C-alpha cells in the first residue's frame, strides 16, 4: 500500500510517501480502506523534534483521524461490518500506523459507523476535535439551559463545541480574533461572538452573560485569569491545550466561585468517558447537528504541505485525499 511515513523526528519535510505491506486485521480489529485522512495539531507535534524525544518505532505513519470503508475484519468481529462506512479516531495513538495510508487496521470500536448522507470529509474531520469538544462540554454534567463560553470558536474544537453545546440546550458565547472567524462562529450557531482583538473582552462577555458563565471550554492557558472573572458560582473551566509557558493560576477568584479548573488530554480519559463522547458525537451526527469546517485539501504526496499548513495555523480543516 502507499503510505506517508517519517523515519526521524523533525520538520514537515521528513515526511515522504513509500510502499508498505498491506496490513491484516488482528483479533477484534477491522481493516479500513482510508478515503480521507484528517490532520490535527497533535499529528505535527508528535512528529516534531524536541528535548528528550525519540522515535517510538523504526518509522511512523502519521495522523489520528480519518474515514473510509471496512474491507476486512479480524477474529471476533461481526462480518456484517464489511462494507460499512466509518469514521476513525486515535488510529495512531501508541501505534506505528495511522490514517495517512491506503489502509489502516485498528480496534473495531475505533471505527464508528457514518450515518447515511454524511460524507467522508466530515467523518475525517471529527475524531480528536469533536471528541475533545464533547468530553469538555459534558464531563461535569448536563449543560441544558446553562451558559457556555467557547474560547476560539473558529478552530476545530471550538467549531464542534459550539454545535454540540447548542444541541445540548446551552446558550453559547465564543471568542474569535477576526471578522472572518466571527462569521464562521456565527454559522456554527454561537448566540454571541466577541472579537478579543477589539476593545474590552471582559466587558463584552459579561454583557452577553451578566449572571456569569457556567462552563468554559478553554484553548489558551493565558486566558485563565480572564476566565476567573467570568465564571458563575460553581462554574467549570476545561483547559484542553497547552503552551510552552505556564501562566500563574489565579487561585483566590476560582476559590471564591467554588469553581473547578479541569485539565484534559483526550488520550488519557477513561474508556467509559471516551465511549460517552463517541456516543454524543455519533448522535449529533445522525441528527445532522454537526457540519464540516472550511476544508483545505491535499493529496497524499503533499502530506508535508498538509502538516505545515496545520502547524502554521490555517483556519479550517486540513484533510488528505488518499485516492
């Protein structure tokens, strides 16, 4: 099969396309003919060199997310799954081969049925961003009739967080950094959009949520001081991303609010929590409540350019057409 690989850590140019043996599914696994592979920040960060980092395998086929059809099943898997259209998540986590290849084998639970009418592009866009959004929103209980603040509503996690929060009955406020991103956030369903590059961000959010915010889906650790001033009593902040610099945590404001500051990494949540997130995303998908971000398409031979686009912060979703 044709696959993109890297054999050393480093910048995007270490990626190249080669031929690998066609994989065979093991017990409890399915083999998926990958049609579209999704690229996330975690994919280039895993590939990038850094202090103390080493190659986990002789080579790695990158990318955690994707979509395609099941064309082979291992022992213990219902053969009726053959031909099923599926979306994939965490395909390369602690494994050598991800979705940047013509085929990938993985646990059957990581190949989730795509509803009729949902295309592979949207399926490949889900995975890490949609599951992160679902867990962040729901891990502290229902959000029906609550106010949710989504930091960075034009990003992949932010986009799905807005849509999933709306579906769950929340009032959604989001922050963005440009007029274009504001349009994207409104299209996703945000009730109020605040451009944090213009004027008084704290005042604008407080005007939209005079009683405070019940839950904050946070992308930037530097926003924690702002979040502390926005939370309603017993509110929750869920931080799902990190930077090289750790800001000081404003303890007293959070304490006065009896708040929860939760740090999450999708790879480390429990299996039941992951199953709940998959269930939420699947139900929303079946209801037509999720939509694709602006797509940036690349061919497999252009995988270095695809990874570079994500690393440079392109607005929208980068996908790779495998065939």
